[in-house]
């Protein structure tokens, strides 16, 4: 048996350029675990057991992997090339389930092990645990986080066509066979309950719900997934789509001794950059020699008014080109999950996915995965609940959660800075919506809000939208 | 470190009078726990390790307590009599929070340790864990079940009056001081989110919501509770209100070697009795010498058309008088919790409360804590979800869950029997609603549905209701 210690760094007061630079840790809790299921985190030794070790002549050795995937083994469901022909033949003889765009995104997610130890779309036992407990208990009694139901819906007709078959073939929207679901289980899709327990509201206007749950079938089909070949999108961005396995290899190749993940679905502004650079600086100060940033934009479904993935990827490139983030210590890759906008429930999924990709630090800010309430004039979630829920979530104990104070535009210093409540009047909050409005109207945001190259990408995108809208309008007028 | 083994008895196939009498166990899972936090369950040894032990000359010794309370220690928040005077004086000087009827029921529940290790109304960290994870993680890393938010709502005016005070006095609806809440924390009461995550719906018409959440204040106040004296109702039923401590003492006094709890909020019919007597028979067959039934009607808030507590208690008495249940091996007591009708979420609370009262077996049937959907013509919950969720719930691993097949009226045998799907046409399902309709209309249910003494109690109750209604109507007409 091994003793592992969970470190909860309260960054609100300590992880801040403007206060004293001494590393203070205001809370930690000890936890005895039945099994050591991940490699020792050097930070823990540094801070808790051997405070001077990393500054001594005996540095911590670089681990081949900084954090073990959930369940101990990274799931990989892509059929080996040698078996592909036979599997395709087999799949062709099975009843078929037609997938939509988001179903394929989930197939991608599951097949590469982002949701490890999940090996397919959820059966009812997994679905119920996810819905009620945001976690799954494994056969050995350990618990992994699993906050979003990862499910596949089918309609009555498809259920009928499956009959008593045990396996089904999965068909992409373009008609191509992409996978097999084996030892299937079909159970009721109670949409109201799924929505209420996942989003904490059933108000109309939730983007994922409107697009992908309300129109979905009344049944869910779970089973073990096999994917016939790696999922590709052929959109010019596939080289950014590194699997958890590839990311882990890359971290090893770079000899990272810490990996800190930053989830985003918006363009990177200097507030984000401040937060990421500050994290790196402090990790170095703590004794890490080579902390690597995983800049990890979400690549699946997003709501209509979010900036599209290709524009965001171009913007992220400019941010690195402009030197706002250091390319030598940053890996930019796409997290292939669709977005639920389910706040405290979803942020757990965002963190859990990054454990599987090998990140042992996760940055969380204000209102993660949140949005405005669809029918009321307020945030859908309490902006502080995300980090609170994340820090208490079952199965995430092995991840170092880095909660951050919000960054805002400091009109006195003319740059993005951590919000200082003692001079609140100096700070300007520029939300994603506000940023998009600036760009859409061709207005300039305050100097220092975003690097010029990155801003230019956004302005061009919104100009192109206006050209498109104008051309659509003229088509309508001339019709 | 000790190895504890969780036994999941699949009673659907084995716990049945009509099939073979051999004890088959179709599933179990082993779990290594960091700490042995409860006494060894003799059943486990009997079935798993030493199948013949209880039949040998070396019987298992009777434990002073069959199952440890959650958190290891039974919470008792009633102020010792010697300190009462001083505490009352102190409370009088504090800002006051006025409680309603259900708030007082929760004060009762918390003060006696039914919700151990909870020591007061939830602060936000506990509330969020309950809402998202149905469980609380303790400082030592162990997890206890906590599926319902046990919270106290206050309005803006009360919040204002509390100001920056750290402690508040709790005032009963009659104006009397009943307790103190210390080191308070006030946080937002997002009713929509609470309702959605607890009930899995926000449809109008949920009894607890309509009565006690919708009209409640927009703030929740958590803190450590002290109760100035034991909560009494003076309704002639207080002698049935045994605390978890008193129940544990009674089980010890009777030298119970197994305690099986039966939660109910309806009159006991012969289907219930079949199930309870069958459980006892099988526990004896397994080698237990003295299994005790805890017949444990819920005594707090119930919806308007449920049979009131006093009538139910009289009905339960008749059932024991008529010999349907054996008074020598049955303890009838009141579970003081209010009812949420929150199905799979609430059944966990019902089971957890009984752990604290010392029961190590919990019987669960079809659709526990369920009701009809308030706006749609269907059950609000899948009738099978309750037992599934219960069997997977975090923190309930130490409890033996006994899921049962549904009992129905067998028109061939003219008695209540376990439903046999091979001759489904012989069975008549008599729901709580149907039973109440029979009694209300003065109709006789089929012979063998309920003992005559018990039935008479119900008929009298509904007759008295009709007299009351008639008198109210004549008052209206003459007005």
C-alpha cells in the first residue's frame, strides 16, 4: 500500500504576480489510496516531503508518464490494420446505426481513450452512474470521474431493425462504415431526466440539447466500440488532432516534468496568456525544470455564435508567432470533444480528458463551460461553482487543480492583469461576447487586450461573415 | 488494512418462495478499503468464506453494533440538559431564523444523527457535493452517501437581519427557540438547479417543491447545529419516534444478528408482508439466528393524498395484532424525514438513514420514492432505476441491498404473491392509488390483499374524510 497526498493549491492568494512571491500552500489533504495508480508527482515531494530536493544536486528524474490514465490503461479502440478487412466484412453483415456529426465526434473521443476506461457508448449502468454520481466505480473498487453521459441515441425504427442482434455497424453521415458496437444494450432515453441532471435546467435554448438531444431517438444503445480506422476530418486541421497516446509520447520526447492543460473554446487574449505564463513561471519557481503547456482548444460541436475552429486555430498560431506564448514550451492540439455548455458538470469532463492525455495540472478559471441562462438574464451557473465542483469531484484526486483569479483589462496599467478588488474601478471585463462584438463591428479593443496578429484573424473572420451576410441578403432581395 | 467483501444478492431470481430454495449468489464484487469502518457482516463469512460456519457448533458472536454509522460516530446534537439554560440565553441574543414545519423535521433528522456525519444544515461545499455527486468526501478520504441536499432557506430580509453575525437562533413555527446554527455560511439558493438535479425534472407539480422550495427564500444558510432539547411533536406518536441511538440500543437488547429495514409511506398490505416475511425466512435459512425487521414508516411531510401518519401507524399496529407480521421480531418506529418523491435520488437517502439507525440490510422494491410524472401520463422515474442506482451508490457499499421482485395479487391462489411473468394474466396490480380508491369508495379489495383489521382502519379514515368533506360543503352552501 502506498500513501499518496493530494495537494490543493489555493491560487487565489498565492499564484499572483502582484503579491509576495513566496510559495504558500494554504490547504492540503492527505488521502490513503488502495493502490498507487499514478506516478509520483514531483511537486508533492517538493512541497510536502522534501522541500529542498529540487534545488539540490539530486533532481527529480523525469517520468516516462506524469499521470496514469483513468483505469490504468489508455483505451485504444482502433482496429489494427491487419484485421481491418475482416472487420469491415463482418460489420457489413450487421444491422446498421446511422450516426450524426456529433455521434462521430464521440466515436473519435472514445476510440482514442479520452474517456478511458470507457470502451464504448455507455450501457445503462454506466449511464446511471454518470448521471447520478458523475463517476464510475470500477471492478477493483476504484472510482474514475465520468460526468457527462457519453451515449448514442437511436429511434424506434432503428431499434426495430436491430431486433435481437448483439452487434451493430456504425455508419457515418456520408454513408461509410466507421465502426462496430458489440454486445449492445438498448435502454430508454429519458431526455427530460438526462437534460435536467446534466445541465441543472430544462429551459429551452441549450445549444447541445436543441441540436442533438431534442431531435434524437427515444432509445440509447450502449456497447463495446471498435473503430475501423482512425477518425479524420480532412479539414486541414487533422495534424492538430493528437491522440492522448501521441500527446503522451510528445510530452515524453520533450522530457516534460510537468504538463499543465488549458481548455478553451475562444480566441486567446492576453488575459489567458497572463494566466498560462504565470502558471509556467510559478511551476519553474517550485522547482520544475521543464513544464509544458498543453494549449488545448475544443474541436467538436460549439454553438453557432462561437468562433469556428479553423479561425481559432489560426488565431492561436498568431499568438505563438507573436511570442505571447513560447512555442518551445507549448503544444497546441485539438481536444476532439463536442461542447455541452454544462458548466460544473462539463468542466469535470474537460479535466478528466486531459488526465488521459497526460496532463497533471489543470487550469480552471471563472465559469468554466458556462454560458448565459437561455431564458433568464443571468449566468446559467454560479461562476465559482465550476472550480469548487472540480476540486471536490470524485476520481480527479490525482490531478492538480489550479483555480485562478479572473484576469481583466487594467485601464491604469493598460494591460491584462489579475483583477484587484481594491481598485475594481480600474478594471474592464471583456467577455467572449464583448470581444466578438468588438471584432464584428470593426472596433479596436483596448491596447494590450490581444496581440495584433491574433486580433487581425478575428477581424478578418467577422468581415468575411458580413460579406457573406450581405451576399445572402442581396440574393434574397433579388429573388 | 483489511479486506472487505461486498455482497450483492440478486434476489430477483434467488429470493423467491416459488423457485428452488438453494441459495445462489449471482454476483459479488471485492473491494479493498483503506480502513475497516464497519463490523464484519456475518453473512459474508457464511456465504463467501466459510459457508458452513453458522450451522456448526461455533456460531458467530453477536456484535454490539451490526454496522457503523457513516463517519464512524453517530451524530447527536442535542445540548446536554446541564448546558441548556446558558445556551438558551445565548441563543436569545442572536439574530433569529424562523423555521417552517419541514425545516423542523430536518432539524430533528440532523440532530439525532440520521444524516451522520452531517452536523448541521449544509454549507455550500456539502450542498454542491450532494447535488453533483450524491456523496460527501470526508477529511480522511472516505466517502459517505448524501443524495438529498439538507438545506435551510432564508429570504432577503432574514439575510439582511443576520448581517455579519456568525451564529443564529432557530425559531419554531410556534415562536419557541429550538436551536442554534453556528459558524454560518450564507450562499445562493438556485432553486431551478436544485430542483433539476434532485428530481431530474422541473415540471410543475412536485409536492415538496411546490410546498417548500418555490415559496422559499433565495438564500441557503449552512452551519453547525445545536438543538436545545429533543424535538417532540406531542401528537400521540412520539413514542414511535426512536432515534438512531435508541434503535441501536434496542437491536442490541434483542441481540439481533441482522437488521433488515423496510421503508414505507403507505399502509402495509400482504404483498409488503410477504416480502418482509420472506426476507426473514431466507436470512434464517442463511444461518442468522435472530434477524429483526425494522418496519420504518416515514413520518415527515407527505403529499396531500397519501394516508396520514396517525392512520398509517394505527394500520401498522393492526397488521402486527392480526399476526401478519410477528411482533417478537419486528420493531415499528417512525423515520422522521420529510418525503421528496425524488425516486432514485431519494432512495439513497432512505437507505443511508437506516445505516445510521443500525440496519445492515435494506429492502428495495419497484419504483422506490417514486410517483407519477406531474404533467405527463407516465411514472416520473423508470421503476427499475431506484434499485439499480441504490446498488451502485457511493458510500452505500457496506449495506446489503435486497432488491425484490414486485408482489401482486395472484387471482389463482387468491393471495399476494411474487409476480410470475409466465402467468402474467393471473396477477392483479393494486397500486397505492388503487388501494386508496377502494377504501375511499367503500369497496372491498380482493380477499387476501390486506388483513381485515388493517383494512378497517383505512375504510374508517376515508369515511371520516367524506364526512368532513360533506360538512365543509354544507358550510359552503349555507354561507
